[in-house]
């Protein structure tokens, strides 16, 4: 049983059954063409933000049998038809909707991230970190629970966005895309594009990436693993990284993870830094949500939490910001 606040008690039945994943750093090894092989890409454009490109989640279902997946999450998620298997797969293979809420807020707010150090915590596809990278961040670190997500989605997405935008655009003009589907939701435009892949064409060869040719990629680091072991790993570094901005979207669904999440934010946020957290009010079937997390944060007494945006439609969604309490606040 986990006690959250004086009057709230939650059944702590969400603890993962399997041992938590040990953290490790991933250094991109493969040629971009190899990582982007058979790619079905999407591009999301929100107002004046630079377009963000990412691999469509269906590619993993279609090509699961051809992919190396030591964690065995690709087959498990499609067999179990599950977006989340606690302690095994934490949902990073698709873009969750609160990511778009936070992108829209950044668009309105005008934050540029110039010269800042950024952590995209629980990054999945990594769109938030990628935006910061494209807008001039000094360094962007991406962390996801699953190594498969980092290697097969986050890294390829960063590479996709590091390639010059006009390369992607000129490919479109030449009509090399097999098919394009455009969807518009408010200020957000999503374009899904299937690339031509010739039957029987030889698979591109793996080559090491030359980081000198990828200046944006050279500003990035990638980590997988549970938050507690990720924190232990980066704390060993000298100097220990501290981040001006930590993004974390759709990561507070499981109350069992609140202590390690809070500790990670506490130890890795720089003084004066900001945590942008995007979330639903409640996660049915898992139990967590904003109210429980707010109560938890309040009890710990380390951060103040302010609402930046509260959605009103359907299942409510929110964007909040956490910052260290000033001595006068405590
Ligand atoms: C629902 S996904 C959201 C992915 C992405 N932020 C988005 O909005 O599309 C939750 C993410 O939180 C991360 N996560 C959840 N629990 C974690 C834990 N205990 N340790 C490390 N990462 C965790 C996973 O990496 C996972 O990708």
C-alpha cells in the first residue's frame, strides 16, 4: 500500500513483476539509411514551430519479425495488444497526445531553448527534445525505459530531423512518397507518408555514423533504463549533468513510480530550472493521474507546481510546470 497524502491511500498493485531495467547509454552506431529502412514517416506541424518528423508506430508491427529486439517488446505488445506492460514496456513506441498539448503550449509561449541543456524524460518518440534541438538547445539528453524504443525510434527520429528539412521536402516534391495522408486538428497538421520500398532491394549496409557530419546529433545523448538506475548512472559523471529544462509527458500514470520520478527531477534539475509536465487527469486501469501526483509533490515539499494549461474536452489533459521552492515558499 502506498500512502499519498493524509487522506488518500492507493493500492500499490502496479509494481512491475519483472526486475527493473538497468540504465545504459546508447551511442548511435548505424547509418541513417539503415535505421530509416522501410520507414513510414509522419510530420507534425504546429503553428510556427519547425516541422517534426517521426516514424509511424505501425512500422514496428509490420516489421517486428525482421527487427532485433532483445527486450522482446515488439512481439509482446502486438500479441497482448497493449500500450503498456508495467516494468516490461512503458509505452514509448507511439506519440501520446499530451506531447502535442505541450508542443502547442511552447508554440504559444515562444520559448526557444537557445543555449539550454534539456532532458526529455520518458521520451518515447522524443518530439519534445527534438523541438528543443531544432530551436538551438546546447545539449539534449533523451531517456526512455526501453532500449528498443531508444534504438529503433528515438535515435532514428532524431536523425530524421537532423537531416536537412529541405531534403525531406524536396523528396516530397519529386513524388517519391508512395502515399500521403493529411490530417488537421486545430493548429496541428499531421502528414503521414509511406516511402517506396522496392521489393527484393538489398538492405542498406550498416556503417558507423560520422558525428562531424551530424552537428545536431552530436549535441544529443541517449539513455535507456529505469529512472532510479538512470539517475545513479548520470550521478557518477563528473561533472554531473544538470538540466535547465526537463520535459516529461504522460509519465505519471503509475503511482508506484512517483518516488523515483520525483527523486530524478529533484537531483537533475538545475537551480532555477523548469520541469514541464504534460498529463491526463486520470489514467484508467493504471491508477495514477495529476491530482495524486500534485499531492505527492506537495508532501515532499521540494517543488512548487503551477498549472499552465487545463484542457476541458473529454478526458481532461493538463500541462503544469514544477520549479524549486524558494526559501520564502517553504
Ligand atoms: C506513455 S509513455 C509516453 C512517451 C512520450 N513521453 C509521449 O508523450 O509520447 C511513458 C514513458 O515514460 C517512461 N517511463 C515510465 N515509467 C518509467 C520508469 N519507471 N523508469 C523509466 N522510464 C519510465 C517510458 O520511457 C515511457 O516511454
